[in-house]
C-alpha cells in the first residue's frame, strides 16, 4: 500500500513547475502521541468572492504528502480545496477553513485506533499571517481532524495541531 500511495503522490506532483503557486511544510502532534510532518504544493484559484470591502474570500488547491508516526509510520496523501478569508493587502492576517480527501497507507494508527478505510476526509481550521516582500511568507497554526465521516466502521478519527510555514511564488 505504501508503494501505491507513493506512486499516486508522485503522479499528482508531476505537474509543470510554472503552474505551482507555492509550497508549504507542516509539523505537529496529535492524538495517541502521534507526530506529523507534511509537505504540500499549492495552486491558487483565480476567482475571489465577497470582494466589495477590505476583506475577501480566496482559495487554493493543496496537494500534500505527509507521514504520521505513532508506534509505526503511516503515509498520508491529501488533496484539499482551501478557503481563505484575507485582507485586501498582500500581507496581513487571515483565517482558513477546508475539507479535503486523504488516502492512508495503513488502517491501524495504533493497536487500539484502527480506521475502517484508507479513504479519509480531512478538515482544518487555521489562523495565520502573511508577511515579507509581497506577502511571500506565510506562518499559521492549524487544527486538523481526519475521519471517514462514518462511511465505514470503525471510524475513530484523529486530531492534529500543526505549525505551517509556506512560501508563495506570486
């Protein structure tokens, strides 16, 4: 299963470099004394919503590849549409919300926490700030929950707190 997940991630990341708008690294911890490291690529949406005032809603696609460690290591491939409420200035604070799709390389996180399927939904809320020249740097704190939303039993879910650093090419 790890080989299939790695192949799927490699194919997802095999896009022309000019199409990528940014990258990110995440580190954090979660339930069952788990630790996570994750890397991702972003593609911003061209469309913006509620643009009449000083704040607007924008978004981006986030394709990620991560690893969780508890008593063993699981590989996590995700694809998530992310909505971001941000100030009209390039730099400044923002809030995020997202629900995406994840595939896991293994069903058992620990001996007592076993997922019913490799397919999981991943939702997160985040608060962060963009800074630097043209707002190229991005630092945020994310709270993420993964579960299969009850489509298959068991469905124990898992929660993570993550520190995320991103770099934007635009």
